[in-house]
């Protein structure tokens, strides 16, 4: 294993040894290969640079107690990337090719997967970008599919701590827009509102539904969930939310392992009183308890601003236990890297 301060890693770029790269030219993907070169040399006319024709994914590799390495539901990332590609008129990467690329990258960078118990993981960043000579607004003539990785630290150092969020006046996506696709454009639009929220001391902003501004959609770059006072797991349903794999995993675990009713539906910002606990979920955020939400003059505290609620903690233990191989996984959720 590499000599890193595994307990204290953050979430930042660290150059690892190998990345995977494949090229789409003349209607087909090249055989992908691993390379040590982390610099892309692309045309100045690439559509990814001008018109945002690109999409990405994010997933992690986890070191188990036995020393083996787990991927968590990589086929779901493959399918979501295909759907992002369809929305942006980019060629889809076949599911097997995607999962194989992820496995190859983890295997080649095995020494960058942190030790079991440190909380560190290897974050994988698959992406597809439109490249090749172009200037008009049209899909690119060529594409690059790449997967690189960086070791990242435990999201929480020294236990789970709630974060506070600010309801934004801005929208991250439009009705019928690209909110459900994992594309860079959504993120470019979120940098300014995110910076404003952070400068006021919040973790990030909460985006409401773009049509009526009455319902919660996203918590920064994570999905929202709440636990109602009668113990139901509730998460928003909308075509402009990014369908989080963590969120769908929690819907399943809340129902099947915690015996809760699990619901996708409208979550009105004016109706936060129904919740005893709330959280944000995603690959990077894992499960982040939400301490409080500021909405204009209204400041709503959930379980506590300093302590994690018991249901949120149970969901966290179940999810993370499965990812690190300590708890039994539902069929197909864990893919071993061998
Ligand atoms: C990636 C992402 C998420 C989380 O999705 P996971 O599959 O759980 O990692 C949530 N919201 C946005 C906007 C995202 O881009």
C-alpha cells in the first residue's frame, strides 16, 4: 500500500499510477487501455470545451477486512452514464466495457485503495467527453471515455456530524432540462450559488423544484431524504433530480432491512415539520445528516445540529457495512475486483 496519511485524506486530486482510456472514432470504441499519462491532448474545437458535451460518473472501491476490494453497484453507474449519453447525443459505453474499465483501473492502482478501517476509499471518475475538430453547435465527431481514480478520505473524521444547508434562490436545472443527467453543465451552474451558501457558513445549498419553488429537489450534489415522525423514509421524486444510486439503495434498505415504509414523493419546503430526521446522500457525501435548513427567515432544525439521529445512523451503518463487506449485500450489489 502507498505511504499516505490514510486517516486524514480529504477529497482532492491525487495523481495515481494508471488511468483507462478508449476512443470513439468512425462509429466504434477502440479497445481501451491503461496509461500512465494523466494529460489529455485534445482539439481546441472539442465540444466538451465549448458546448458542455460531456458527462461523468462517480463510484468508489472499498477495502474489506479480508483485504479484498469491492465495487458498489458499478452496473448502475454504467446504466446512468448511458442515459446521460442519450440525453447529450453521445455514444453509449456498453455496460460490460464500463465495469471492466473500472475493475482494470482499481486493479492497476490497487496500492491506492486505503486500508480497511481507515475509512479511506478509492474514488473512480469515469467520464465521456466530445472531442475532435468542430466549431458549430453539433455533436462531436469523436469521443473519449476515460476512468481515473484518486484516493479519498472518510467523509466524516471523528464521527458523523450534521451539516446545515441554505435554500437557494437559484435553480440547478430546468423542467425538461438536464437535471437527471450527470453532466458538467449542471455543476457549472451550481458553483456560484454553492459559493454564496458556503461563504455564509452553510455546507451547500438546497435547490427547490424549478417550476414552482415549493419542493425540495437536491442538496448541493446529493439527494435529500427525511424520516417522518411516524418513521417513514421519504425522498423527493422529480424528473429534474439526479437519480442517486445511494438514494435508491437507501429506499431498499429502509424497507427491507429496517422495516420502514419507503416513499418517493413531493417534499414541500413548507412542510419540514413532518420530519424528525433528514439527510443528504450520494457516493461522495455517503449519508450526511442535515442539522438545519435556512429558508429565508425560517430556520428549521431537525434532530439536532450536533448529533446524528438514530434512524440516519442505522441507515449509514447498513449502507457502509455492505460497501466494506461487513454486512450481507443484496444480490448483485457488490462486484469484487480480482
Ligand atoms: C452524482 C450525484 C448525486 C449522487 O448520486 P450517487 O449515485 O448516489 O453517487 C446526487 N446529486 C447529483 C446532482 C449528482 O451529480
